[in-house]
């Protein structure tokens, strides 16, 4: 591949923080470090501070969605994007969201004649249902999602589970697994840093500390965690449960913990954006609890492994891919009783927990350096195939694309929450 630019597109980007936004930042950073050029295209945000990045960020008009949820929605087909990208020697468009960002990529492909790779990160149909209960908008988004996926030149899934979700949506094309990496080094923070980050919280040294990192949404399996811990509480087994993150269901989760009698044993830290501070929490914990069947990759599981912290996962979930029970992690059934029984057993066997954590660090850690190098190698194949005319895809005519986008925007316009806009 020559030194042309890779264009990364996603609907979320700092200051909006989630797993995919973090992925795009890392892709862009490591592409630049490899000697290539990267540019990010993303919706506008009133608190954007893009000067902090080593790569350019091109933003386009967006709808203020923050009052309803923690995300904004971009309005594609912006002349600004076409103007700012035409002069860049873009050799490939890499979309990380299958709706708005892929609309933008498809429009740009007509202008700059470059292939589109789509990475499918999450069960987007579930996200759509959680973002809005409006059935018209849900239907429009799901139709747009499947059409966009079909129109890409190559589709990547972050795990086999993500690929299976694609099939459930009606996608019948090919896809390959291209996992994300971890931007944490494979080593523990020093004791001083760990104490500084965790000192203000009630964390006795002689009781187990359990950790969850991610959005505080019920569909992440958090009820399983709380119910299992409530069982421990009734058996007089002490613990501390630390939740790092924020989300729409935070207050409900706090109320549920209090009603279960474990409010004093649950610590809600909030979002932790500073990476060494997050590493400190992984190092302070004894077990990482992640009973989610929603997540398709479980990047946090590999972050925990970077710090030799073993994870507890649902057997058969996408997040558990690569996990061997009792070797590099622990697997349970999707119920609170199964988690409770495991925690009771491991409470008596701390040496097993430490051994499994060490093996997790050795076997399931995957750096962003390795992940992006694999992506760069694959980019070469996609670009060569596209330029030789060997790409097989379902390109919808521009008129159909505009009609689909119009339908989506019309549905958005019917929602009262989409009244405030910024340019």
C-alpha cells in the first residue's frame, strides 16, 4: 500500500466516550505511528477539542441528542465533508458505525473512489431499541443498517458473536473476524498509583473486591451481579463491588442495590477517562465480573487481562470467546445462582484466582499495535481488490441512498427530542 490516507468514520468520538470512540482514536493514533496518515470524520460536538490529536478531525452538522441519551446523531451528506476530503489522498474509508457514518462513507466513495470497510462492533439492533422506543425510527434505522452493511466492500466483525448478530439482522454476505486491541500496557501500575486512585473509597484489605467497567445499563448483566452479591450478603460474606462507568440506568441500579441490602458494599466511581487511573482499579480488584451477553467483543476483558485480573463471563457469550474455564477465566450460566456459587468457591481459593489472572495476561491480551498492523495488512488486500474491479458488493443507486436517508431524517424529525441543533 502507498502512503495515501486512511479515513476513519464513527458516530461517536471524544468528548463522547464509549468503546467504539476509543477504538477509532487508537486506530488513528497507531496508523499515524506506523508512518501512514489518518483522518477522522465524525459529528460535530459543542465541547470538541480536536487540537489534542495528532491527526485531523473533520466534523459535520449534528442533532443534539444529549438530553435524551449520551450520544449525538450526525446529519450526513455535508458539503463540508466533500470539500475537506477531496484534496486528501484517501485510499480507504473505514466506517465503525453501520448507519450514519456508513451513509457518509457511501457518499464519499462516489466522490473519491475508495473502498469501504465496515467494522461491526456491537449488537446495533439492541442499541437502537434502547436509544429510542419510537417504532418508526427503529424500523428506518434497521433497514438503513442492513442496506449499509450490504453496500460495503468488506465487512469485519470484532468477534464470531458479532458476525452471528450480523446474520440475525439479515446480512448474507461475507465477513471476517478482526479483533480490537487494548491500549493498556501488559503490566500492573505501581502500588503508589493504585493507592492514590483508590484511597478515598472504603476498600478493606482483607475482603474481596469485585469490579465492573462499562456502561451502566441493565442489559450488561448487572442484575445478575447484584442478585448474586445479595446472596453473599445474606450468608454474611463481606465484599466490595466497584462499578466504573456511567449510563442511563445508573440511578435505577443504585436503587436496586440499596433495596437488596448491599448499597453500602457497592461503590459507584463514575466514568474514569484517565488510563492509569483505570489501570489502578483493575489492579486493586480481585475479580472482574462481566456477565454480559450483549457485548460482542468484551474489550474490557482484555484490559483486565493486561493487569492479570481474571474475568467471570457467561459461557457461550461473545465476550467469552477464547476463554477456557479455570484456565484463563471463569465461565458461568446466565443466572445469579451460578455466579454466587462461583464467588463462594473462589473466596476460599484465592491462589487459583491469581493463577488464572496470570494465564489470562499471557493468553488473551492483544495490543493495539498488533491489531492495527493486522488491519493495515488487510487494507492492502481490500484496496488491491477494489482497484482491480474484483470487489463484489451491493451498491445501491445514489437516488435510493438519498431516499433512505430522507426516510431516516423524516423519522428523526418526528421526535420532540430532536429540536435543538448546532452547526
